[in-house]
C-alpha cells in the first residue's frame, strides 16, 4: 500500500475536549497540585485599568520628580491694584456688574481682580484703566489718568 501511514493504535474520540489548564486562586489548591506531581505555573496578573497615576513604583518616581521640578505659580494681582479698582468704581457709582459690562468681561473676573485672586492680564487692566480713569499698571497705581477729551477739543479749534 502506498497511502499515508495510519497509526491504528491511537484513538480519536469525537466530542471530547482536551484538558485545559485549570486556574486556581487558592493557595491550598496550588499546594495539592504540587503534591500530586502536576506542573504548576504561577503568574501575577497585571491590570491595565484602574488608577493610572498609581500603577507602580516608576510612576511614583516620575510624580515625585514632577513635584520637585514644579514651576512656581504665576503671581497674583497686587492688593493695591484691587483697592484702586474698587475705589475708582465706587467713585463712579458703578456696581461690579456694570463695570464688568463696560469692559466686556464677566462680573466674576472683576471680583477676582478686586479681591487680589486674579492673575494679571494686561488687556483687562487696560480696559479697566480706560473705563475707570485710574492708573492700574506700573508706578503710581491709583492715580487719576489725564483726560484726553480736553486736549483733543482744544486742538480741533
């Protein structure tokens, strides 16, 4: 016979499943398998989900380096500027909401500037200087600005 060689002693059982590796979670089952002479492999599962900031010691070291190399937060506005804003606003009898509407900003931004919690923005300060007529940047904070209306009216005639 010239056909493929057939092993007549092997059995093929249809519908039977091959033995799959058993997953045990308890230490006693692992010890029992070792006593029986079975091959035991242990693996530690690593989870990819969960808290990304606390996955392992590497991330902790990186976070520590980040904390050590942090840049100082930007400076807040000086309290003298906040006082100058509130005094000038009260002299003009404007509420925070009205003054904020005149500079096209939210009332909360004006409130932060007056309380000294805001990070200074040159554009907002320039708008406030224009509306309130008070110097808010550089030296002599709180001084009245020279009105340009008088000088322009005299030069046109």
